[in-house]
C-alpha cells in the first residue's frame, strides 16, 4: 500500500505519517509517481493562497487520478483546496467540489477542539463510525457546498459538511490523524477503498 | 456540538515528568512518553508539556520529546517552556507538536506572537498568561511566575488576541496547587474580553471545579496534580460533567 502525500509546503506531516505507519501503509511525499500510488492524500494546515498555488501545479495529475479511480482525500485545508474558491484568498481551488470556503462568524474563531459527526450517511468511509462520534477540528473557514455530497455534518454556529464525497474524492474538515481511535478508523476505511 | 476539553499538563524537567506521579500502571512514573500514552488512552482531549528546567539543553530535550510523543499518541499536544525564538518553535512543531505555548517571550517581544502566527497559523500559537491577584486586579508574571511585569492581565489578553494568538492558557498563580478550584473571577474577566478559546488553569482539585469553570464559559480546563496523584481519573470527571449537562467527549 503506497500513499502519495501532496505536501503544499506549509503542513506538519509528522502526525499523519505516524498514523499511516500505524496502519501499515508506506508513503511518499511529493512523489513524482503520483499515478502509481494506491491512494492520494492532500493534507494541509496553513494559508489558502500559498497552498492553492502549489496544488494547481499538480491539478492535471489529480484529474487523471480521479479518472483512474485512485481514492483522494483532502484533509482540513486540503479539503478546502478541492472547492472552487475560498474567502481566505484570491487563488482558485481545484473545483472538484462545487462550493467555497467561508469564514465562521458569530462564534469563536478558530473552531478548535472535539466536535461531533452528525447525520452520517452510509458509505465505505463511514463504516463502523457511530453517529455523534467526536473528531478534532482546527480551522477558521468552513466548506459551503453547492451540491449535496455531504456524508457527515458538524455544527459550529452553522452546520457544514465535515465529510464530503464525490466519486472517489473525499474531504475531511477535521484531522483524522489527531482524532484518536475514530480518526484512525476513518483513515483505515479510506485506505481500504484502494485495491 | 463542540465539547469542553480536559487537558492534563505535564511539567518536564531534564526530560522527566516532575510533580509526583502515582500510577500503578506505569513502569517509570517519570517518563513523559509513557504518561502521555496513558492519559491519551484515558480520554484526555489534548496534552500540554511544559519544560521547567530552563537549561541550555532544554530545546533539544523538548524537540526529542515532541518526536517521541507524536509516535505514541493520536490526540493534539502543545509544548511550551523556554521557547526563545521562532526557530525554537519551528523545531518543536516540525517534530510533531501541534501547538507551541509562549509566555516570557510574548511579554518581552510581543511581535513574536505575530511572527509565529503568520508562520505557523494562529491555531498553533498558545499564549500562556500567568496571573496573580494584586490590589483589585490581576498582574502578568513571567519567568515561571517569579517576575512581576506591571502589566494588567485583561489588557494583555486583549492584546495577545489582536497580535494573533490562537488560544490563551490562563493560569492563576494564587490557585496553582491549592485544590481550591479555578479562579472564576479571573477566568471570567478574560473570557469577557476575548473571542479566542481560553484554557483555565490552576487550582483544580475536584470534579466540581471543572463544572464551575465550564459553566462560566471556559473552553478547556487544564490540570496536573489531580491526575498525576491519581485522585481522579479523566473518565470519572467527564462522566460527572456529562451528568451535569456539560458536553464532553466520552
């Protein structure tokens, strides 16, 4: 099992690579062999514009990967890069998901801490995950989708799609690598999509 | 719904946890990595490691500690104590810590807060404020609570938010280690003026203390002795809080 991590340069990948190792997966960071990987993860903490510029450099590879049904997972900012745009910056996103990232208002920002996954929909990725399971969030912008692709929602001032899915592309707004056993299970489910 | 966080704090001196730790399950009660793993399994929402040795070697000790802790736990953790520059912070974050906590550095060089938050994001920057009651208000102390600064806590809390802090770790020096409960008055004063999460600290001795501080709106509560001495387990406190209607992760 080889996972290709697309590092947009501002992320701390230690926790994620530790989690992948725990699951017995090997990984390559910014591999030139993106299309030979079994799965692709776009992690991300940091500023939108810097990350968007970098992700657009591999846009065509990612679109090829989608047509080859290689599962792709965007985590936190990585999920927001899958959208068309973000209020945080001027750069365009990948536009794989219809919608944009918008800033929270009327609540404490950033949204930091453990929050629940609600309205879980059945999917391979949510197998074994119970309604209202806690996962760990750290973000100031949330995905506002213009299509009905949410597999789970989370409420913080507003209700947003904390897990979204289109074809074989997934977005997690929380950090599975920081979310204890629930997070590890979600990552494991993601890795099991590829075969 | 967002849950209230319970955060055990580990004071580390020369790579060992200090402040008597009594757990039968541990082979070496002073080993921070072993203790981190235990607390994580018991339901801690996050962990904080504070280096109190302030020795020249402390930076490399904390970098190594970050690396080792990141290998065994899958919840967020913060590292603080003796961070003197953006470089120090970078090393610690690069080795697996999610957040760094600064106190003396923030007071001596307030620009460092902005530098750190633009570099790593505000979510990675916790500003620790050590507060002591003094004639009607609270004063900020630095160097591990030994040096008064003349700065008012409420004014400083507002300023660190403006400068880009992602969270405030607010410790009452008066209550620390007393088991008398969190300083509710102090915590409320700070909660009232900032719009970033506030972690209350100092004085937790009983489950009721957590309830008190969450009821006035604290986002998280930090505690050390109550857990290290084995008086209450994290799960017990969370079960009590849940019964009282507080949102916790169980």
